[in-house]
C-alpha cells in the first residue's frame, strides 16, 4: 500500500517538469531547479507545520490541519487559473498545427 501511495504521489512530477521545460526553453535548467526547490521547501514546511501541531495539540488535529492546507492550495490554484483566464498573453502552451495547404 505504501508503494502505491508513493507512486501516485510522485507520478505527476515528470509531466510537470516536461511542461516547465516546454514553457521556458531558454531557461530550462533554472525553471527546473526552482521547481525542485519549491517542491522540497513545501515538503520541509509541511513537516515543520506537522511537528508544531503535534507539539502544541497532539496527533488528533493533524488530519484537520492537512485538510486545511489542501483547501488553501486548491484556493490558490483556483485564483491562479481565474487570473490566467483573464490575461490574454498567458504562458499556456497550445499546440498549433497549421492546416495543410492544397498542392497545385
């Protein structure tokens, strides 16, 4: 069970790195390193928050604090997607395939 949980948790990371590399072809190394830094910072911040919750309130509220963090992350995602829809020059990559021209 732990293997399945771990595989599901890390399954999206390679596709995210591929998308970042496509979004910043001139600065791929910088984009990927900042992405990895943010990922590891989030892991460390989650561990620190969990440690503080356990220190001050015990283990029973850990699930509620984790759920609150998930709701906050979904709110940030929702706001970012809403903001991106309003901006005409967003960083979204669309694959544009030109129509084939007839041969004369």
